[in-house]
């Protein structure tokens, strides 16, 4: 996974790049947020580490730009003493963390690893969600209705009454839904339905 570094101070950028590469991390370094955004699709970073105050676009502006593009990347902002208020605003906008200068190298490495783990978990959850959506798309309209009502906690009799079908037919639909959604039990089916609905 690639870590994008954005820093307009060339010496600071090189120092941070060397630090991360010495720990076996893959790094893409940029002298400005604008250059990073122009390379975003080809760079495909898993984490962004950016200075807050830079010439041109600031770290906070970068956070807004990523959010506007629906790029849900963990962003770690490195701040000077006077930039803490700006960094707190960025945190409220979804930044992963902010670290004040002068920072401890080991702490920064630990936070980057934490951000990478969070990104990996997010990607795993998204892959699971896409698989679930594919399975839902294969259900018939009636099966989808039954699945939704089962996940809401309705009994077979209640579902039968609501849909105007027999409880036995509901049982059959329910069995098909459980099989096609690869759910071993009701709790697992509910969890999968909630995952789909939460991510909408």
C-alpha cells in the first residue's frame, strides 16, 4: 500500500520519505497538494500524510478536496504550533489524525500503521458489501421483500399476513434467501442486511 506524502519544504519532504522507506513503506512524495490531486488516480494511495500550512492549497483544503471527490482516505496532518485549530477542523471533516511538530518519528510511524490498518479494514468491508449487493441482485422481488421483513424481526405468520401469502410459502422464500445470502442463521442475515443499508 502506498503512502502519499505532501510537504512544500523539500528538506522536510525528503527526510520524511527516507524515514518511511527505511521502514519498508512504499512512498509517493509530492511538493504540493495540487500535484498530489493531479496524480491521485495513478498514485492510488492507502494513506495521506500532509503538512497543514503550505503555499497554495493547505492541508485543510486538501481534506475538503478529497471529501468532494468522495475519496475516503485516512489523512494524517502534520501541524505547526499555530495550526492546531485548523487541524481540529480537519479532524471534524474526517481527517484520521493530526500530529504537532516537532513530532516523534516512532509515534508518526505508529499512527501511519494504524491508518493503513483502518484503510485495509474499510476496503475489506467494501468488498464484502459489493459481494452482498451482487447476491441481493440475484434475488427475486418477492425474495427481497421477505428478506427485508425477516431482517426487521417479523415472524413467518406476520410476513405471510403482510404479503398475502401462506406461512409455508414464506418458509420456502426464507430458506432460499438464507441460502443465496450465504447466511447460516437469522443473526448473520440481519448483520448482512444492516451492512448493506448502513453503507448506502
